[in-house]
């Protein structure tokens, strides 16, 4: 089978890395998963499914225990997927756990953040379950249709999308806001860093940091 020919598939491991990831998540740490040179569909499907299913099962168990034992629930967890069409296109979405997360797992303190430049590549059923959306200007009719899937007042929203300034404004819409709100993004220019230094500067000596060090200080 193709799976067994993958270099990262082995019979035995010294340490269960998935359990280690779950431990970090429970402590509130951020985990970034990069596939590097493993960029085939089977790589995305295999690794993301194994990892996310284990995480999902753990959060479901912890949530149910919190109800039964009247103890604190697990920390809210956000799973972010970049280039989401690679996992959530109509051909693959039914074979992954992410559709179930989008539909069901808010009650288990797990939510899904979907990031993609071409939302038309994402399965309509998944798109319809995304409650709050942030979208920039879109020039492709299929992308516009996709990002408005499941929303009321689509004609009005189309007009708001058309009036956005490309690369400078975005539209915030959905369950998280009472009404659609256009927002203007801030430029990460010299004025931005000057303003940030004014808020964080002090006796700690942060004034002397160069731009790369400030990036680490501001964004981790």
C-alpha cells in the first residue's frame, strides 16, 4: 500500500507524539503542523485525520467527564486549516473529521478556522456550517457564491463585497456580529512599529530591539 511506503510511517515509536501534542494543547500552547516536502493529498489526509481524530476524541471525553463529574471543561480549542481546499474540497471533505467539527463540535469546545484564497474549492456543506466569516474583495463569481453560502441577504452582501478596497478592507459577517461590518486592515509599516513601541517601551530595554526582534516580541 502507498501508506506503508511513506518515510514517516513506522511500526513502533519510542514516544507517542500525538499525546505530547495533546498535552501541549491542554496547557494552552499553540501547535503548528507543517508538511514540508510531503505535499500529496494522501499526506494531508493521513496525518491530519490521525492527529485531529485523536484530539477530537480527547476533547469529547474531557467535555463529557466535566458534565458527569461537575468539573471544569477542557480549554476551548481552535483548529486552523490553511489552504483548506486541500482537505475540504468536495472529493475529500467526507473522508475527513473536519466536516464533523464544523457541524457538531462547538458543544465540545472545539471550533474550526478555515483559511483559503479560493473558497469555491471548499465543499458547500462545510462552508454552510462556518458561522462567522471574514472575507476580502473577491473577483471570481464562484468564490463570491461560496463565501455567501448559507447566509441571508446575499444580494446586499454582494454589493458590500463589491465596494471593498482590494487588499485594504475586509467584510466581517455571520453569527459573530449583529450586522455585516466592513473593516480596514492596518498596514505593518514604520508608523505601526512606532506605535507599538510606544505601548510596550519601558524600563525593560525593549527600545533597542531591531525589527526582527520586535516581530518576535509582538507576535511571538
